[in-house]
C-alpha cells in the first residue's frame, strides 16, 4: 500500500565524503513510515555502522514534513506485523530519543537528526 512509486526508494541514501545522508522519501504521505521505509532505513543505519569510511549520518526528510509517524494503512494493527517490525522500530526510534539512544545505536558513529 506504499505510495512510493515503483523503483523509487522510500529512503534515499547518498554519500558526501565521510557523511551518509539518509532522506525520508514519501513527501506525498508526510513521510509516514511503511514497512519498506523501515527496512530501507534500517539497512542505511547498518551501512553507517559497518563502514569505517563513514564518520557521521544525517537523517532528513524530503518535502515539507519530517514524518507523520507510522503509516497504519501499510503497517496495520496486526499483532504479527507489529511484532515482526518491532526490532526495526525500536532500533530506529530509540536512536532519535536523544544522546543515549544515539550512542547505543551508533556506538562508533555520530548521528544528526534534522527536521523543519
């Protein structure tokens, strides 16, 4: 049920020197998180953690909104879906909860979260 057109990433990932730029890319849906988006963002953070040439990650959003939260039409309220996504959700959102979350998530990297 994702509104991201086929072939368009839900999360853009770009290297700029030693910085990994990660962009939430569902502006038509206020960048609400889908299962695809959570998976792509988790993979981007995995790259940030594992690549010694990346020193910092910047999470930003395309469009006029940072995020509208979870896209409940995509994620749904099914307990099995939520349980399957729980590790990705916890990993991503604990990283945004301040310095302690960021430190535990990216022990070897700095992370910057931006919003409008």
